[in-house]
């Protein structure tokens, strides 16, 4: 077994502290990644604080993992020692069910072993995430990273990136699409970058007028303060696709009304409470309200390759792992532009 | 102008009574239809009682109209005198906007002149519906009826028929699709007939165990009492498409959870209040909640021709117009199998 340093919470109301644990030995199909950076996702906070009610403690969060391959199993063919690799939101699945076969392993009908706050396929062994010095993962569940110039800024692509890229592709956003991005946070800022890169006409909706300059800098063509009812009303029936990246409570109907014929709004944020949806908001113009959950390995690799080709990364603020509590507080307040990334050297050297 | 007998309410809390009014003279592109039958739609009740807050009085409801062409305008080419014709939920639209050009005139961006409780394109002249002896309508907004054997049972196709047919087509229900129909009323019973005729494996969900025999008689393969939580849970993640035909308050999440990967639930009923939707219900399996509003003229004609070919009609109870108040009460209680249709002879001869 491989002695590993981690940073964990022991309970929902506990502070993070050093946590030593063991990773499994490298199996025939495994690779060992020496973690260099790990992004801080809002869902890390929800789960560390047991806000979704499904937390397993002690918990080592982190599912936006990038690092270097240190060792490979004898049957590994996709990676060699020294390659850069990433791990996203899950580390295993059955591989044979209908959804795994459809390359959406995140919805595996047997068990999706999430990267942390979950269990391996035995449904017993806890999984520990990227707030740690190394990880052992099957090569089929690791991603190849070819653009290594700004590795820290690539980490958030493993969750925030694929979460926004996948629905933009599924709903065929492209040249000339009129697209709205609701909320300019970790997810939203990636949504803007992707939609712009795909040729869409992009409008950012935000409650904070102060984000207009940033939105434009990220490439957005228009900016609307969503509290402005007049302005919202004037945009009725105009959008092909809206990506809703907000995890706070907000009125979905106000955005549904902006969709044109057969338009879709897709939720990628998860507000704690159900949101009221009026049937008329959907029936008018035959609209749809969709949801989208991260993406499978194939799509995630496609997204990483797309980012490498287009030069897309996340805007980040780098932190030491010892600053994690403060980073959580600032994330909750939306006071980060646009993703905290932990420099794992700060854990190694602690 | 053409003197016409109608049956109207003068106010939200008024009883129906005889109402004489004038239809316009037959213009070059118009046809005059002598109405024989008119279906009773739940939305007649909502609007006659001003439950949607947009009622115009006096109101002559009715948008499931069938009858015989009595006179045609000089430029009319689609109909000749003596033909059977139908009128659905709208009688005019601009014809030139993006949605009209896309054959979804019901969402006309200028003005959709609904068959009643609306105005003509001048946005002044009130429209009066099918609880009347005759109607003048542009030929382009009238439907051809070729199957005239059971004309009364064809009337409900003009609203209940197209409302359920259209989303089943849009979401590509066909051979082998696993389809749920929620609610076995006027809409639901048409949904079952259509889905079965398209080759789907059909499950009816109802709160009334007493409807099982009817569901099976209509062709459904399975019947689930939706109050049975165990049974609902066991069906999780299995359905390709669910058509939700319920206008009463009910839990959408319980049905969303039944959808498999990329599955869609489509609302065609309109509950008064917005319904709470949890983001997780949509994000799991990348599901969609859609809405669908009636259908355009082209789709409605396609549906009528499909019904003629497949021998599909509505199950009806025929009433005299003088029984309308009682029919409304029974419709509200769900005590009709499955659509009341008014024999307009009872108005003509009154």
C-alpha cells in the first residue's frame, strides 16, 4: 500500500487537518499520479459540510486533479511514466451497463465510484479525492493532458470544464446560436469561454453589475443584470439555449421565458431546494428545461483536447492547502475569479 | 353579416345562456362551416370561469369544431361545398413571422387569433368559438376531415388529439419506445391510443385504480397506481418518454426519476400553480422536462390523416348544449370517458 498525505474533514462541522492514508498498490491497469494541482469545486463545500446529506467521513475532497504519472501497471497502454494526467469526478464504473456502454459512465447503473465521498466498486472501500499527494486510478478513468503549459489552470476543466462543455455540445450550440449564460462563477466563466469559442452570440446574466467588465473580457457579447425586469422582458423569446450555472435559489421561469421556439435551458448548478416551474413557461414555444451532469470519459477527453487546441483554460487563484477554509468562505460569497486551485506542493512540503 | 346562434357566459360566475351574434361575411379566402359537433375541453372551463385571469366576456367557448362546408369564398381551393371541415384552437395568425413560417402558428410572434376568448388579427374584434351554429374561417386555418363515419368522435382530435400527437412525434416515440402516460382523462386517453399505435410499450399512471380496465382496453400494456411509492421506485430510470396529461397539482420529480438516459417528460396539462422541480431530478441521467402546446395547422392535418388511416377517434359522451353546466362539473371530477361532445343540433333547434 502507498502511504499518502491528505487534507480531510472528520465531520460536517470540523476544520480541515492533515490526514495520512493508504492508496492501493498499482495494479496491472492502474496508473499512479503524483498530484500537482487540485481545483476547489463548490460541491466540495456542499459535501464537506454534509449539505446534501450523503457525506462519508473522514472526507478528502477534490475531483479536479492534475499531475504527473509516476508509475504504470504492466497492462497500461495509454500512459507512460512522466506523462501528465487528470482525474475528474469519478474513478470507476461497471463498464458494461447500458449507460457505461453509451460513454456516460457517470450514470453507471451498477455503481459510479466517485472520486471522493464514495466507494470503490466493492461498495465498501472509501474513495479519497485530490486534496492529497497522489492517487491510483485505472488508466481508463484517467485523462490525457497534452497542454501542460499552465497545468494549474487546466485542473478545473476536469469538473467545471466538462460540466459546461457537455451540454453546449449536446444542444448543438454553434455559429450563430443565441446563448445565455446565467451566473458568472466557476461554471459560468467556463460556459462563456466555450460558447464564445463555438461561435455563439453570448449574453451573460448576473445579479452583480460589477461583473460586466469581466464578462466582456471573457468574450461575452452582451451583459444583463438579471434583476432588471424591463430588460429581461425585452429579451423574451430570443434565446436558442441558456446554460444555468447558478446554485443559489432563483426564478427559472424568468429565464425560460427568454427561450425561442424549441429552445432549451439546461441546469448545471444544483440549488438546495426544488425550484417552481410553471407549465406555461414550458408550453409556450415548446420549450425544454434540461439537466446535465458532468460528462463521460470520452467527452471529457474530447473537451481537454478541444481546450488544448483552442487555448482554453480556467481563470484561477492559486492557494496553499492551508488556506482552504478561507477559500471555501470566499467561494460561497462568489469572491473568486473564477476558481481556486490548490498547489499540492503546499501539502507535500507541510 | 351572418346571424349566428351561440351559447355564452356573460361573466366568470354566470350560467350559460343563448347568445345571438354575427359572423363576418364569407371573404375570398374564407369558408363558412355549419357546425355539427363541438368537443368540451378542460380549458373551456378554465376560461369560462376566468381561472387564468385573461377572460373576455361574453364568451362563446369551443375549439374542437367539426362540421360541413356550407359556402366558400371565390379564392378558396382546398375546400368545396359539402366537404367536412374542422377548426381547432386558433383561426388566424400573421403567417409571416419565424414561428408561422416554421408551421407552429400557435406561437405566432405577432398575434395568434385563438378560436375564442381572443381577438381577430385587428386585435379588437372578439372571436367566438364552437358552442355555436356556424363559423367563418380562412381556409388556411381550417382542417380537412376525410373520415366522416363518426364525426362527433373526431371533434376532440382538434385539441386533445393534436396536443398529445405532437409531442409523441417531436420526441420520436416509435417501435420499442418505453412510454408513460400520466393521467387518464381527455388528453391521456388520446395519448395512450397514439403511443400504442406508434408501437410503444405503454404504461398508464393514474391515481385511480378503477381506471386499470379502461387503460388496458385503450391498449396500454401496463398500469401503475401512482400513489404506490414502492412500485414507482422500482420503475426508476426505465422510461424513454413520459407524457404528463395532468392539470391537477402533482409531484413532477416522482415521474422525472423514472426517465432513463436522455429521457424526456413533456407537460401538456397546465396545473394552476408552478410545480417544484429539483435540479438533481434533471441532472441525473441528463433528463429533460419539456412543454408542448397544441400544434400547427400542418401537424394537425397530419394527425387527422393519421387518425383516418389508423381508425383512431376519441371516446366520447354526447350531450345537448343545455347540459353544459353538468358536463363541466363532471369534467372537473374526471367523471367522463373521455370527452364530452356537444351535439350542435340541440342549439340549432332550441
